[in-house]
C-alpha cells in the first residue's frame, strides 16, 4: 500500500507544480477546476482501499491536499492551510469517509 501511496503523492505533486507554473495565465475558477481535475481526482481514487489507513499515510495525502488549497487561494508556501481548507475542501480522513459512505449504506 505504501508504494501506491507514494505514486499517488508523486503524481499529484507533479501536477501541482505544473499548474503553479501556468497559474498566472489562468483565472481563479480555471485554477480550481484544473486542480480538481488533476489533483483531487487522484487523491480520491480508491477511497474504499484507503479508508482506515494508518495516520502517517493519511497525513501524506493531507499534505498534498494542503498544497492544492494553497495554490487555489494563492497563499504562501509556508502559510497555515487550515483556514484555506475550511473554504472548499474536507480534510482527507473525513473526505475518504464521506466518499465511501454512500457505498456502504
């Protein structure tokens, strides 16, 4: 499971860096749409398998999601991401639970 998590994180960070290079040419809505298309879709793949992972693995995904929220809002690299997440994204642990909830009921 760790190797697939590494691949997901690497892929998502690669796309975030690519998006950050073209950020100045995109509108805010376009940035949000591109990030959701390329990054959050990768984080959501296999939520049923990722559910109840060890905290260390979930934190890796959370770091990628924090990077995405900073890029969407144009925040600095080391700024606190919690206020940014409140605006448009659930934390990863809750996000995984939310995504598989309709499947289990």
